C-alpha cells in the first residue's frame, strides 16, 4: 500500500490505524 492510498483511506479509518500502518511501513516487524 502506498502513502497516497493510506491517506485516501484515512477518511474512513481511525487515525491510530493510519499511524500504525505508516510506522509499520517505516519500521518492519512493528506489527
């Protein structure tokens, strides 16, 4: 998933989920 996609999905997804996705993309194994 690209940053643009996650940003577009942030409309219906909670901010915490978006942050977790961004952190997971930056730091592998954080899930």
